[in-house]
C-alpha cells in the first residue's frame, strides 16, 4: 500500500513538473464579450477595432470598450447557418479613403449570393455604401457561403465563395462562382490580368477553383504569397497556396469522405490539381487565419495561426520549404470554438469565439507583467503603457 502511494506521489509530482515545464508561453485576456457570433475583425489606424457579427451587426471597440450600439448604416443581410455578415477588410489606402469592404450573404433561403459591399466608415457610421460584387448564380440554403476577403499587393480584392454544400460539383464549373476564389478591383470590376479573362463561357472574376468552403485567406506581406484554408468534408481540411487559375480539386480529389461515410472521390491527388500543403484528418473545422510577424512572441515569428471550430483550439502551423514542419494545439483550455484570429498592431494575438455570447480574447506573453508593469519582458516604446494595464479586471484595451 505504502509503495503504491509512493508511486502515485511520484506520478503526481512528475505530472506536475511536466505541466510546469510545458506551461503556456501566453496568458489569455478578455477584451470584450457579448458579441453575437462574431466572425471577423479589423484594426483601424487609431487602434480601435471593427468586429462583424454573423448574426448581428458591425461593432466598434473603441479604446478597449465595446460600443453599446452597432455601427449604423449596414444594409440588411441574409443570415442562416454559415451565411450572414462575414468578413471585413480595410481599403489598402484606408487612411485616405476611409473605405471598408464587407462580405455578407444577400437574399433569401431560396436564393442567396455572397456579395461585397463597399462603404465609407467615418468613425460613427457607414455611408455612401453600395454592393460592388454579387456572386452568381444564386444558391439555395444557408450552408457553405465562404466569405473571407483579402487584398493583394496590387490592391485587388480576393473573396472566397463556398460551394453551397448541395452544389459541390459546381466547384469544378468555371461558369459558376460556387467553390471559387474570385478577384475583383475596388470598384468591383474584373482586373485585366485575371487568369480566365477573355475565355468564353467562363466567369472571368474566378481566380482559383475547386474549393469547398474557405473561411481562411491571407496574403504574406513579405512576398505576396496567398494562403487559403478550407473545410473538408468528414476529414480533409486543407491549407493551400494559391496560384492564379489553378484547380484545388474539390470534389475530384479529397482526403475526406462524406458525412454518411460514403466515398466522394477515390483520389487524393490527380494530374492538373494542386495538392494541399497541410491536410487535417480528422477535420478541425478551420476558420480564421493569421501570419505572425509581430515581436511579442519571437519564437512564433513566421508561423501561421488557424482558428478551429470543431477542435475548439487555435492551431499554430509552421511551414518550412512549403511543407508542414510543426504544429501545436493552443487554447484547448478554453473549450471554445475559435472563429477568427488576427495579429494586432501591438503584436498580441487576438481571437474571436463562435458563440451567442462571443468573446474577443487576446494572447499576451506570460512573462508580460500586468498590474504594476515593472517587469515587462521587453519595454515597449511603440505601444505606450501596454505593460501596465491589467486587462481582465479593467476590460480595457488602451491604447
Ligand atoms: Ca483540395
């Protein structure tokens, strides 16, 4: 009995020691809560933030406080299942134009489309807004809407359009926007160098095809590389690097199977189809994508972060030479579906939880002191006073 107890003690102490050694290099602070299924966020030059709610509106977080009322001026949108108010992007020349671009679903459950809406955000409301792009054709149902936006270095805009779930074969049909990434100008026109421009019977806004439902899209500011992740079926979530005009396979190739366990495709790879860079089997349900180029977590510089809905985690993904080199599962301790992840101008990592009481959280280094702020891991001269603020108790996000 005594020896058994001793073994138990050794195990417990050993486990405790291992736990200590593996202590997370971050702690999680709550910036805001009470968001209705928040989906995306953008930082304004002032440090304030705009957050979209899939089932709500556009919300302002000013000086760390969630404004009580949504930003006025947003048109009505269609919300059901995956559809709703989805992404927000700032004009690359936002400081001059004050323009924001929103992706949302328009229409009804019988017939809806993904649209891009452009408006001026004057600090108080949206004005001078108009829809600059509507995906075609309309689809039925609220599933697989896509809805991520990203600007390219040439100031053209990419939008992911989902396959609509019931229309998966349309992902291979170049006469349909379903299951595509489309590329438009800031006026909603088709750029002269789009890959299918001049081809007959093709929707010339298409940039890449063969996607299922992509809710992650980023452009590496260092080299312009375009990275997308997408939901697979049962298994087979993917990260892909986008090349204009390329086919990413769905549903001709997949690493997954259908939800009823039937085979969708015999093929995981095929000639003429770009293979994924990362595959997740089982599915993690990725949403939100960020590239860490800040200096608060120097050990993570150059790594990708992927929100995971089903896995209820934040995945850190390190690619080397275009290959999946290392992954780490973070934030499991929260037990929360992660909808979006962004890196703030302050170098902290911000995430949104997918919930009717959704939260905006941020990861700060665990060595980064709160309260008195006298033992900051590094003195920050660019973000004044950031060491000294205890966010959880004050609900503050200054500056
Ligand atoms: Ca694929």
